[in-house]
């Protein structure tokens, strides 16, 4: 379901607020307000406007997967028997907690997924027992990430 967002003008102050919160979502609003020379209430009003326009969709804590024992990141290109299988395959992928992202793509595969595993053995189990056994999946191609070198959001 697509949601039409309001058209919004983002000025320099909005961008500074967003930069600060993208850097650290727990940064106190008053600290940002003091830095920008405006009131905390003004920051709250601007944040509300940005949320209503869909610019901000929430905040979250970022968990370190490696600390939790998940050391293998992989990308799996999934070939489908036919394109109409996509919704059913995605529905099954959502049931696999290790699947972090799923993208409907152009190119060789129909679906590109990002998964996190404890190790290569865990990856092999996921592929053989969960992903390749989904009805509608014809085959997969797996790429193991050796190192994530860039992780960021769009720069404002």
C-alpha cells in the first residue's frame, strides 16, 4: 500500500535538526535548540511537521549483530519459477528472522535479500532448509559480505 506524503519545504533549520537526530536520535531536543538558537517548542513543532509529511518515520536503537553472535552477512539473489510467485515467496521470507531486507529487483534475480547468520554453517542451513525450500523459488545465488565498508543514510 502506497501512502501519498504531503509536499514539504525543508529549510536549513529543518536540515540541521535532522542531521543532529540522524547522528544521535537520543540527543536532547534542548541541546539541539540551544545549538540552533531557537526554542525547544520550535524544534518539537518542526519535528511534528516533518513526521506528518512522512520525512521522519520513527527512531530506533541499532543492535550490533556481531556482539549477539551473528558474524556472517550474506546477500541472496533469488530466482523465481515465475514472477507471479513473488508475493507468496516474500510472505515466506518474512517468517525467517535472519532475513533483514528483501528487494524486488530488475536483472538476473527477482528478489535480492540481505540476511545475517551466526556462521557459514548457519547460512547453509538457512539456504537449504528454509529459503530454497520455499514454493516458487527455482534457485539462489549467494554472496557473502567480507566487510561492510559503508553504512549511512542520505546526506542532508
